[in-house]
C-alpha cells in the first residue's frame, strides 16, 4: 500500500542520510592525513584549440587515492576540505605541483604551454597572503606567469568582492590569466564580466550536453560566445563528448574545447607524450 511504501522510502532515506553523514565524517578525518601521506595527485585534461585540434593547454584536476575507499572524486572531497579548513593547504600543494609540472613540460618541448588550476573562494580570504606566496614561488622559477591560468567560479565573485577583487588584481598584475569556470550555472551576473578582468570563460558542460537536441542550449552557447568575444574574452566549452557537439561549437566560433571526445584526464607522462606529438591522438 501507499502507506507501507511511504514508510519504506522514509527508512531508505534516513539510512542513506546516515551513510552520507558517516562517509563525510570519515573523509573529514582521513583527509588530514592525505597530504602528508601522499594520497593526493593531479591528473591533467587536454584543452584543445577548435580551429586546428592542437593541444593548447591542460586543466589540473585533483584526485584522492584513499587507502581503503579507493579513488575519491574532488566533487566529493573538495567541499569537505573547504568545510574543515584544509582547502588552502591543499590548494597551495596543487599550485606548486601544477607549476613544477608545467615547467617540466616546457623544458621537455622547449615552448610555452599553459596549465589551468582550479581554485576555491576560501583560498582568496586571509588578506591575499597566500596569493603573495604563490607570486614569490613563481618568481623563484624560470617560468613565465602567463603559463598559469587560475580558474575561479561565479559563486566566488558573489562572495566577499573587495578581497577577491584585490586578489584578482594581484594575479593579473603578476601576469597570470583568469578563467571563469562553470559559466552559466551560478547566479550569473553580467556585471561581474564588466568589473572583473577575465581572460577565459568556460561554458559549463550542462549547456553542451544536449546541444544537438536542444536549440535553446545552442542559442545560449552562441550568445555566450558572441558576448565573450565582444568583451575580448576567449571561450572554452566544457564536457564535449561527441563530434556533433564539437562541430556545433566550432561553427559558433568557440575557441577551445575540453571533454571526453578529445581526451579524459591523463597522467603527466601521457601529457608529455601528447606535447611531443603536438596532437592529442
Ligand atoms: P571543473 O573544474 O568544472 O572540472 C571539469 C570536470 O568535468 C572534471 O571533473 C572533469 O573530469 C569532468 N569532465 C571533463 N570532460 C568531461 C566530459 O566530457 N563529460 C563529463 N561528464 N565530465 C567531464 P572532476 O575531475 O571530477 O572535478 C570535479 C570538480 O572538482 C571540478 O570541476 C572542480 O570544480 C573541482 N576540482 C578539481 N580539482 C580541483 C582542485 O585542484 N582544486 C579545487 N578547488 N577544485 C578542484
Ligand atoms: Mg575547472
Ligand atoms: Mg568548477
Ligand atoms: Mg567547470
């Protein structure tokens, strides 16, 4: 009956919630050991120039190899890291690892190449102090700061704007580039684009997913691309999985593409091999 199935659903719901809470607590506890015990590592997903299919840059994506639970997605553990105050430490490690890696690749192929690094709004609090550390870390190396692009999200622009605007200024002054990630999914306000100096806009994959079937999604992608270009911003489309999606975005003058159609996230060695060939396949 409706009553018993309703009760069953309720039981299922609470058990699931309990499991979720338990897992979260375990992750929060174990995450503190992940960095010192070297359970975190980066993968790198190619970003391809749609005009000529060349490997243009890569996005660094963090992974956690948990000793008992296996591979854990950043979508699950980054929010935990933010909550327990561990994200700045993890973010600093990501930055240093990504910078050292892009330096190694540039030495390997002897030409400039860019890496895009995800950042969380929490990392831009505490008075730009961490950003200054990044800048001095960069100055110590023979690496052009243009080799680094920092990805921020719309949610971040909504937060404490004075702090964040100050950080963005430091970043831009130092010559690093800034990409606005997951564009279109947050509380997009076009006034951010007016106030903030942004180099790349990344169209969220939810707009790309149904591109062949949904003419509204195509219209939105086209409009985002035209708007960005008029503002001097280059566009990356995320989550391209099919040749049709790629063709539609290329026809709409989208500059870059990223997604399983081109490549899944790869190891540093695999990216090195792609760089030597210049092509991803
Ligand atoms: P994001 O920055 O939007 O990264 C793109 C995500 O889409 C990645 O998931 C990538 O593996 C996935 N993806 C790429 N191509 C496709 C595709 O064709 N289809 C589908 N369905 N997915 C695709 P991933 O690696 O699980 O990362 C999830 C999110 O975690 C990232 O979203 C980013 O917000 C966050 N993240 C990852 N690494 C870091 C990091 O180092 N620091 C911070 N703060 N956040 C990170
Ligand atoms: Mg990203
Ligand atoms: Mg993101
Ligand atoms: Mg994204």
